[in-house]
C-alpha cells in the first residue's frame, strides 16, 4: 500500500498524507484531518487537503482499533476487469530477516515497558519479572534501546513497533511524542514515573508518581500472592 497509493494520488493529482496516526472529519468543512508526527517526531501535525479531491491518506499499522461487526450493514462487491496488465517488477531474491530475539509485541495483551528511568539492565530484570507474572511482554523506549540495555526488537514508538495491548505499563518513560505514537491506542495505560510533570501522564489512564524500584517489586509480589505463585 505504501508504494501503490502514492502512485494513485499522483495520477489523480491530489494530495496524500502518509503514515497517519489519527484520522478525523471536520463536520463543517468535510475536510479529512490527517494527523501524523512531523519535524523528526517532535510535534504532531494536522494536515489538510482543502482544495483537491479525493482526500487520501495512509495509516500506520495497528494504531487504530478494529471496528465492531454490524450485521445490519450490506454492500456490493463490484469486480473490475483489468485485462492485459502485467507487472514490470522482477523479484531477484527474497531474504528472510532474522531478528536477534523473537519478540512479538504486536500480539501481546500486556506490555511492561521501560525507558531511561529504568537505569540499566538490572532495572529491566525487574520489568521482566513483572511481565512474567502478568503473562505479558517487555517493551522499551528508544532511549533504553540506544543505551543498549535491551535489544531493538523490544522498541516501541515511531522508529520501533506500534502496539495496542489491553494493558500498557510505562515505567520510567517520560512520554516523548515519538514514543506516544507507538502506544497511545492501548486500552489501559499505567504510567510510573518520579516526575509528576512527565508528558506520559497526559495519556495515562492511571498514574503513579514514585520510584519504580520500590513500586515494581511491590506489584510483582502482590500479583504473585494473588495468583498463589
């Protein structure tokens, strides 16, 4: 889609906003409000195409939840014949990418993620213990990955994976825009941070202001006791 849709937009002589994280319709103007990170991910920009139709946008995978099934709705499938079309692309070789660790954050219902505030590999051990008792996976911010505390395969955010688990526990993550775009559609977000002014609290369902090195072990202990582990 990322290679095909831009060509369609060019043929139709209309605009296209790529990799959007949110789409809305302005009720008055009927313009499509296309939201995506800009200026290196430091701001969220709302882009309009007021003078041309159709309005077109591509969406970042997994940032939007699936719509509920409505059995009352009906539609027609119209098949368009396109005879004589052949691909001018030739596949020379396919190479399967092998990551350093098999981490499937996309399918995880629970993610315990750490940022710079985790402090190092020992801090991530605490998160791994909590994730294990919850039956979840461990995620990380770019800052933690850049420090080499945890492999890139765990990175969540603009330059990592986009996730939407049922529960996302952000530990020591300040909440930069680049990280928020990768997890803000989670059902429930719990933020643990020593800084009460951290931006992560603006998207959190529940916020805990405190030392994660005290809070995480307490949570792990309580959950183990509740599960009889």
